[in-house]
């Protein structure tokens, strides 16, 4: 997944509200594929249809 964005200035130049330190910080995240049961119940509570039956 990739996201691109562009931030424009609003025209007024104001000093930053934080102290610029010049440090580069890298953050890493991981994603692990897992099987997940989207519906723990297999029967619909209102109409009684079967969630696990692909023909419905």
C-alpha cells in the first residue's frame, strides 16, 4: 500500500512550533497474513441463511 500527499503552505510564514533537531528517525511495521473468520456464526441471525454456503 502506498500513499502520496502534498502539503501546501497557507501563505503565512511562521516559525515552527517545535525545535528542529536534524535527527532522522525510521519506524518499521510488520504485517503477517492470518486466516480470519469474518463471521464467527455461520447462520445469519435474522433470515437464517448460511454464511458458509457460497451458493447463497
